[in-house]
C-alpha cells in the first residue's frame, strides 16, 4: 500500500538529510537544467548558440536508437545538443521532437514539448532515497541511474501533466580548455538504481588515465563569430552574457494538482500567489530566489497570445546586468528575433523582463534581477516593488536592497 503524505506536517515521519530532520529524504537546492523538444533542431540551434550564447557541450544522435533504416531516414533531424552557459556540462538541451515522439515514453500529448525539468539535490544518497520515497507514494517514475553525456546520477519522476522531472546529483564540469569528457569515460552508465557507495569522479578519471585515455579527446565547442562587443571589459560575440538559468514558468491543467506535486512531494515552498483576470498563479522557490517555478492555468495560454504547441509559458535566462538586458533586447531585435512584453504582474520578483521567441515558438524570458527571500521567508510587499511600465524602460535604475543578492556568476565571461 502506498505511503500517503499526512495533512499535518508535524506528524510526518522525519528524514535525516545531512544531519537535518526534514519531511522528505532529499532537498532540492536549485534548478539545474532544462530543455525543449523542438520540431526543427537545425532552425533552433543558431538561436540558442549564436544569438543567446549557449555553448555545445556534446551532441547526441537519437537516430541510432531506430534500427529500421527506412524509418530513420524519414526524420529530418536526428541529433540533439547538450548546451551550457557556465561550467556545468549542460544547463539547457534541444532535442528533436518528431523522433522522440516516435520513440515514445509519454502519452503522446502534442503540446508537451518540455524535455525535462531538472532539480539538483545535495548527494547521490538523496537521489537514491528520493526514488524510494516517491515510489512509496505511487508516483510514476520513468527510470533512474546515470546518463551519459553529463555523468549526472538521477531519478526521473513524472508530474501530473506528464512532464518529466529529474532529481540529480553531480554533473560533469567543463573547465578552461572547453573539452567535455572523452567517450571512453561514458562507460560508467547506469539504467537502474545504483548500489551505494560509488567511486568518486576523481577516481574514475584516475582509472581512465591508467587505461591510456586521452582526456582532451572529448567534444569542444567552436565558434567563428566575431567578438565585437565590450561586455564589462571583455570582448564577446554578443553584448550580454547569460549568468543564470530559470525560473521555469509552466501552463498546467490543474493548478491545485500540480501544486500538490511540487510542494508536497518535491518539497518546494510557495512564495506568493497572484490572481490575473480571475486566474490563480502560484510561485514556488527552492532556495533564496523568489521562485524557480511558476504554475499558471492552461486557460491563460491563449489569453497571453503564446504558442498553443507548448505548455511552457517561458524559460528564464538571467543576464549580468540591467544594461546587458537592454543591450540583449536590442541585439536580438537587430537579428530579427520577435520580442514580446507580457504583463509584469504575472512575474512577481523578477522586475524588468522581455521574452524572445525562438523559431519553434517557445518564449525565453530575459531578465537581470530576481528578488531574494530572507530568513523570515517573506517576499517583498507588492507596494515596495518597482513599478514596471513596459512601454517606457529607463536608461538606468536606482538599486534595490537585494540588487546584488543571490548566486553570483563565477568564472570568466567568455
């Protein structure tokens, strides 16, 4: 019989997570990566790589999973791409939707184009215990193990709308030379829950060296774009740098049902709720950022004039400053990218933002600031927030008390 979460959290059995007693045996620390299954990878790749500045960490050929050559030849795009904005092997992916729909794994609902929503926890043991916990609640799980490329250990639970979530520990880091792991290091892959403990990443590399593996034989992103923009004293191919990813804003069939999954099962905290044109919208956080996830009723999709081919309202990309945000919008407009401005009351805690529409119709939220939640767990009162007029953005802004709060971008800009 499945374990049921009790209504009174004080009567829940507690779990030791790193010496702290929590209501579940894991704790999400941040949004780790995200991705879209797109109708045309070849159309979308230049948007994400050349215009937004994501680097390719590794390609992946899904065509190799189809044995019938005639069927495989019927797909225009068979390759997908793991992409990054920092040192994590990937913070974003674009995969070919037609071939993934053919390979199956979901109900086949045509407007679900979110590849997966990936949340980082603190240890491999938390991943393992999360699987046991969620299975005990009869939560559908796609699989668990360790994927390559990327090397992240994971479990994949479904949410009520059949979006694939991933809880993971550890991800390959790409350093100064830009090379991903060699293919020979991909042999340590698991398709089921691993026994614990496992060897460390360092030990894996030591073993590979002993076996004669060339550590710089992995994939390396190359670009011939001219670095002609001065971004904080560094010359880059575009006048901005993505410093962080998230939040994810999703349309859902039933806000209450989705809230129950993300709050009660995944352990997120509700920061704020707003009502827009009679529709309830909920914002949840996993750390000090105002929200990493926002839930909107599906009825708002057409009201806002967004693509009916996606249940994703938007995926957030934070740039390094307000100046970079303004320059990014101008740059994208110059490159014939459609820019939308949506009602700011739908995005509490975000301040100024704009939405770049990719070739597949997906909205990418560009912003520079995220409100930080302090020790008392309270968001800033709405009347103390900046009042946004999307028709009149100022050249510069007065700082907020938390303008420089939150996680900073570490490492060189390019």
